[in-house]
C-alpha cells in the first residue's frame, strides 16, 4: 500500500460527527475523492458521486487512499457527508495544504478576489451559497474561500478574508479596497 498524500493526512484531522454505526466510509476518503472529482470537472454532488463510482475501484485510487479494499459509496452517502462536513475545519485544512504547494519566494504575487454562487447549493428553495475566493492572479491558484453571509455582500467577507491571509497580502488599505470594489 502506497504512501498517503499530505492532503489525505490533513483531511484525516477533520472531525467526523457521524454516529459510529453505519460509517461505511472514512470521512477523509470521501473528502479526498471529492477533491479529485472536482479537479476532474465535477461541479455538484451527483457529478462527484458519478466520478467516485467510476474510479473508486481502480488500483491507483486504492493506492492513493492506502487501502486494498473499499466499498463504493451510495449517492446519498456522498451527498450527506459533503452536506454535513464542518466547512470551517475543511477550509483550515485546505489553507494549510495549499500553503505547502505554492511558491513563497515570488514577492510579486498579486491577490485577486472573485465571488461565486455555488452551483447546486440551493436546497428546498433556500438561497444559494455565495463564496468569495482569494486567488493568486498570476497562477490562478485559489488560496482561500470565505462564505458570504446571508443578506450581505462581498465587502464584509473580503475584509474578513484579508485579515485571515498571510501578511504578504495585508498591504491593501481601505482606500485601495474601496477602489477595487467600485
């Protein structure tokens, strides 16, 4: 069985709040496979599940997960796991992982921000989830995500996001912030 990836190791630290009985899949496995599925173009629960179903029994996937045997999860299992995951903890893991994968020697990195409505996030006619992404402009690498509060806009989320990022990106002042948003 192969060496576990750094991302998989970090995902194993996210608390799993599911009850003990009926846990057929490790949380970190479903989250890891969901990341890969999204990198391969999946944009909603159904597409993530379809990708997982198609690829989970491949030897290279089992090797990445560090298992010899794994059951294929049901569509509802994938949807429930993704819907109930602690996204604050998931975001912490993502930021740790991405920081280990970017070139920190480039002093000319520029930060761009982009607000998006999450595809398929509206449930039972509730408002769709809106997210602000912090992106390295030169490479297109996403550094962080911030959920935009209901009945709000991107400005408060952007201020919070800037406060949470490394000092390299905190050089923007309120006047520059207003210029970027107008």
